[in-house]
């Protein structure tokens, strides 16, 4: 119990996460101690009822700064200007409305599992990723706020806990991934599994676009826990990867290992499915969780979410590295 908030653990229907109910408006006083609660809760916080952010978006940035030293300013990270908030450039707009026009993922086929529930496990469910893993160093934490969520029972965000999944890995798989590195690619750059299956030659990357190696097993810099760190079809490089040193390509030895690991990582007992309510804020730790968006009716609904991204504590494996995603000429210009 804290004067600033009340905590309920875990999140409903999940083995991890926490709900944090604030006792004071953010505009009056920012709550103290949330990063420690995030770490203790396995990397996922739900902060409901913070609708004041809709009227004062800078509050989201101020809250984000509590989680790390650097909140991404999207003006300087080659982000499409249509996806950047007009007055607060640390906020990325995620919406199916113009001018962002980001449509939701397709429904899984079949749309529901044999138990009538939302399917979560790969490969029935696809789209699992951790934010910006195609960058080195990758980001620490994302905050995602529901200005206007999709209707209930659609547009959920799913989270799978990489630490629980790592702990439960069979010993032979643990040994196999111990020092393995994945090769992560930016979505939309032509490196997806379906692009590789089509047989097309991908376009050449500029240096700052190159796919990036990431350890399959990450050690969390705050908790010391080990987690599986992996994406699937849209965010791995299926031409040169998906793993460094394993047979590449969409049907090779590496592909078979992604399928095994991702099916394990997204087992229902490691997953939380969030049904959004207006004014909900989720805070998640990209270093130990993967997540996936689900379908909503993008033709009839108008969904608007705000995202911030916090960088600065990726762990010892990235010590001293320059940002892979910033073109050298921009670094020299001081941007
Ligand atoms: Fe994401």
C-alpha cells in the first residue's frame, strides 16, 4: 500500500502483472515508485482511469520519464510525420483513422479457439513481437494509452511473459538457445517470412536500416531474470536469419526453431489479454515481454491509442553502443 496508489496483483486471468489505481490526479502529483512495481510485477502494469491524459498529453510524457532516462522524440527517429502527435512529439499515434491509417491485423483463422476463447498461442495467433527489436540498443519500456479504444471483445493487446517461458523451457532447448542470437528486421522493409517465401530479392538496406542481432535469452538489467527475447514472421530477417549461424530462410533450421520457441513462449499460461477501456494506460517492459495486437472492425470503428517509448537501460550486453537506427549524418548534425 502506498499513499500514491493501490496495487492488485496479478492481472486478472494472468500469472503476472499488476493493476495500479492512482489516488491522486497525475496533474496534481506524479506517483513515485512505479518502476519498482513494474519490475516486481514481471513487467506489466495496468493504470486504469487516467483520462486526464487525453486533455493533457504531456502528462503521458512526464510519467514516461519516470521509467527511464530517455523518452523517444519521434521527430528524430525517421518516423512518418503523420504518426507523430501534433504538439507532443514524444507521442506516437496508433490509429486506423486518417492520417495514420494503420489498419488492425486480420482475424486469426478460425477466429476463436476450440474452447470459444480468443486464440493466443502462435501460430494460430501471429504478430507477436517486442517493440523496436530491430534497433540496437533496443528500447526498455513502452507506455500505451487508450484515447479511444476499440469495442469490447476486440482490439485487445496480448502479452506473453518471456521470463516464465524461459524458466519452463526444456533443458535441451535452454542449452540450444543459451548463446544464440536472433536477427531482427524492421517490419515493412521486405525481410518478412512471407517476403522470403515469395522468392523476391529484398532491397538493399541503408546502414541504419540493417537487421540487428539480439540475444535470444536476455538478462534483465533490473531483476537479473533471464527471458526469451524473440519475434516472428514480420519482425525477424528471414533472408539472412532468423538466427545467426543456423540455416537461414523461411523453411530452414532457424525457421523451425522460431516456430518451436514462439509456440512455447505464447502458451496460454504465460499470456495476459488486455480488454481496453477508455482511459486505461498499460506500461510494459519490452526486455522481458512480447505482445501482439488483435483484430477490430477497422471499417466501422475509430480507434486511437497513444504510445511513448522509453530507452536507456538495455543491459550490459549493449554497453557503449551507438544507436543503430540513426543515420551517421544525423548524429554528426547533433540531431
Ligand atoms: Fe508493439
